[in-house]
C-alpha cells in the first residue's frame, strides 16, 4: 500500500476493490509466527526427541503437556519453522567400539587395578588447548607421558585435536620406546573416550598394527589424573612463553624446547627430584 500516500487510501482501496474494514483488519492482524511464537520451543523439543512423530502424535504430545491447539495450526507451524528438517535428522548410531565400551563398563580401565607398574609400561595421553598470539589463537597439544618415569615419550602440536595429530604424537612415542628397548606389546596407553581414541584410525594403528593395549577412563578427566596433572603444570609453567608466540611454527619450537627441558633438566619430586632422563639412566633403562 505504498500508493496510499500519493493517491489517498480511499482511491487505492477502490481501485483494488477492497473494503476499508478488511484493510484495517489485515493491518491489525498479528503475523502467524508471532501469534504462536510460544509454541516454537515445545515443537522443536518434540521434533528432536521424537523425529518419527507426525502431526497427530505431536498434537497429542502437546495436549499431554497442557497445550491444547488444533492440529491444523501445528501442521502450518511445522512448515513455517521447517521442523520437517529436524525430523529427518536422526542421531547417528554409536560405533561398535562405543557400544563395546558402554557394555564393558569399568572394565575398560586396564590401569586402575595394576599394583606394580614398571618404567615405560603405562602411558597417559589426552589433548589440551594452548593459547598463543596473546590469546587470539589456540592450538592443540597431545603429549604422551610415562607413568613411572614421568618421561614425555612423544608429543604433537597442531590446529585440531584429530586422528592425524594423535598418530603423529604416537609415532614419536613409538620411536622413543623402541630406542629404549621397550616392547610395544608390553605397553598400555590410557586415555579418555574421545572420538579420536575410539575411532578406527587410532585403533587400527595402535592396537592392530603395533599390538599395544588401550585403556579408557570410565569417568572422564577424573580417571586420567596423571595426564591432567602434566597438562596443567606444563601450561602454567610456560604460559607466558606460549602467550607471546605469533604463529604456530614459533609456538611449536617453544613447545619442543620446553618438552626437552621437562625430560632432561626439570626435577620431579615423584622420582627423587631427578629429571626423567637421569632417572632412567640410573635405572639402566637407557644408556648413560
């Protein structure tokens, strides 16, 4: 009705053969979506929880929750808000590994019941986020730490906590273990149930190819305290250094240097205030 300012409302309505009462009613009528805006959340909730429900079942679900509305209104709102798309999106079925972990329960943790753990026999790992460029960028670090000696046997830094980064860290750890004469089939690596560690890429290389046993935390970070302790201390002690690096390449150099310091120089109270390398040399695990 942009023409009404030029020709007047009466002439415009007469030209389109519309009564003035009908025009005023249309102006005062609330848009359909706005009128039923209070139904958006409950309808979305039903669509996500019951993607197989049609209009009749959705109407009954609303009625049971105290919302009485005509099924024709619900059908129209489904079209207005594209709720049919939500109904077509089904949750992916859990992988075979995920189902097995759920059925196994606490038995997935191979470490918790061990009483005597030797050097380089049990390793811990997890991803941790590192901030750099004065907090404007972030990277993912995956260290792999030995239970007994506290040695960082491998690590990798990258932009994403994905399988590629995890396997890069594992391959470094594998070279370290072989260099020190540790048989891979005697090694357990413990981590949480992140999708990377339950994925085919990780399990195919670590378990199938390298014959390493994997152990899973059954209660998140609480079941992997050794790596959580390392990650917390490592980031706190080196926070300023990481914070000042301008790019990922520079950050990686700093991380490599600090891991080297951690292994060769930094004293650890758990192993008699010695560095991991000195501790392993004195134990005869690696050449002096």
